[in-house]
């Protein structure tokens, strides 16, 4: 068998599926195998990035014990990564709340106990020389991340600072709680997730800079891959960003831009092979389903609309409409030819496709779905590329105060608009249903079956309205 043909064959795909299935079968998440200890004091090190909220800090501590402990403490004094602490508290086994299996969620991160302690003493600062190579890299990246966060805080007031840190650095815990809740309820929380749009903008900026420096394409692809991987490490390898970066790197090795779905499936295979517990992650499920909807559902929606417009054109040419209808339908066709309308049309189709695939999952996990989220996204999504570009340029030139203000001042007013839209109360349009796992399975099987039946009859290559 030809080597090139083998990698495109069904045999190769079945082989990948078998390897993944075997990896998932071998995956075993050990649920709390340790006994709950009594009240105790212990010396430990902050081994994960500290999470700072508006009213508290959450620290993950490592000690001589084989498990990690999550400690919630006061917002001040603040603690840094790899600080050595003396902690006094009563360790407790994590408790589940509402429908969320919080205990399993923490156990998958090797966190088996939690405690609340307002009596923490810092024994000493980070001893950089005592860290191993991986810890030194992790500490350097975290320190760089904090410098960027501080630069944003110096140049932007709230809520702009919190939104900028969430959208570019993944620091969602530092966002104003009320605003975060509004974004979640209004179906806009995905804007805070670092995903394909962020990676695309970073890619475009670095590509244009490296191209001007006259690097050849191979070196440009290599340097961009390294930069994106470093950025992933800075934001703690978030699921949606990891998916986007892996797809970009895979596309570098491809000779064509086609077969985006195959790259999506290969990306899922790689991520699950590395970390099988992601299969139960809502972030993983929503990220991949959202991209799948953009690649599968959106072109079909576009096809149906173009089909209707084409029929209108034929009927207008045939002269079968009255003068009033003729003017109305001619106006519709003229609007569809407008380039600005096409941009919003594209955003509407994208929002509609994603909502078609995600609404049952949102109800299953969060018991809430905003029926106006499609329209609300049209008010916010057009300004997201502008926001991200201004953040990146403002951070890059932050050391030059007067120049940085050129980018941060417009951001202030854009975030004012963002805050107003996100803070509206649309509770009258909330849909609250108790969705079962059986409904989810039936719904997604129906979607897959429908697209399998219609895939040979529909055009798939249209993302914008063309040739009308």
C-alpha cells in the first residue's frame, strides 16, 4: 500500500480510534483513597498558580504527603508561586455542590483535601536556586504573566482591566463577580475563553512582523509554533487554546487548507491521548463541538440561504413578481451583496450554528440557556478582534507610557460599551430545563445522522454569500 494513501485510508483512522479507545480504557482516576486527617499544621509549597478573587485567594499546596491540598485564605497578604508556607487548618474531603461533581473534579488534579485557613505564615520567599528545570521555567512564565497583568492594571481601570486579563491571560478569577455572572447568564461567557480567535490574531500579528523581517516560510512556521506553545504555557494550557494551537501546527504540515474536520479529529485524538480525563471536561466538549458546528452546520445554513436567494434572482429575471414585490426582493439581493452586511451575516451564521449544537449541553451542565444569546453575540463579537489587537499592542508598547495610552484609551471606551451590553438583565428570556444524558445522546445522534444523510446533497464550501 502506498505510504501516502495509507495515512488517508480508513484503516489508519480505525487504528487511531483503537489506540485512543485503549488509552481511555487504561485511564483510571483514583477517587479519594486517603483518610480525612484531623486538624493539623503543616509546611507546604504553593505548587500551582495562585488564584486571586475579589475577596479571597485559592492556593494549591504540595507537601511531603502524596496528595495536594487546596487552601482558601484571605485576599491579603498575597502569596506567590513556590512560596513556602506554614498552614494551620482542618483538612476536609471536597464536597459536591448542586449538580457539579466537585470532588471528582479536584481528584483529577491530585487534590484530595480542601481547607479554609486565615492563619497562614510565609516562612520564606521563593528559593529560585532550589527549583528544578521545569519549576524554573514554570516560575519564569508565571512571573512574566504577572508583569503583563500589572501592566494592564496600571493602564486600565475596572472593569476593563479584569476583562483584559481574562481575555488575554486567562485570569477569569480576577473578573468582577457580578459581570462574570452576567456574561454566563447572557450566553457571552465564551468570549472570556482564550480560543481560536485569540490564536488567529496572534498568528496574524507575528506572521506579518516575521514576513517583514524577510524570514522564509519554514522559519516563520517554526517560530510561530514556538511562540504559540510558550503562550499556551503562560495561560496554563487552557483546553480551547490548546485545541486552536494544535490545529494551527497540524495545518503547517498540510499541503492544503481543506479537510479541516480531519484536523479537528486529529487534534481531539492528540489531546485525549495525552490527557484522557479531558473527555469528561465540559470545556473540551464545548470547544470541539463549537468548532465542529462551524465546519459542518454553518456551511449548510449558508447553502440553504444562498439557494433561496438564487431562486429569487431567477424569479426576478423571469418577471413573475408585481412591482412592489420586485422592489422588495431586489432590495434583499442588493443588501446581500453589501460587504458590511456579509460580515454580520457571517457572524450571525456562526452564532446560530454554535447555538444549535451547544444549547442542550449548556442546559445539561448549567441548567440555563439565554434564547437571546445569538443576537447578543452580534453586539459583542464584531469588537472582539479590535479589543484583542489593542490589548496586544498596548502590552507590547507598555514600557513607553505615552505610546501605550494610544491603545489603552480606546480600550477604556470599548469596554464601557462591552460592560453595558453584558450587564443588561435578560432574565425574561432565560430557558431553564432539566436535560438528561439520554436526551443529549439522542440529540447528537440525530444531528450526526442528519448530516450523514445530507452530506452528498449539500454544498459545503460556502462560508460567505458568493456569486449572487
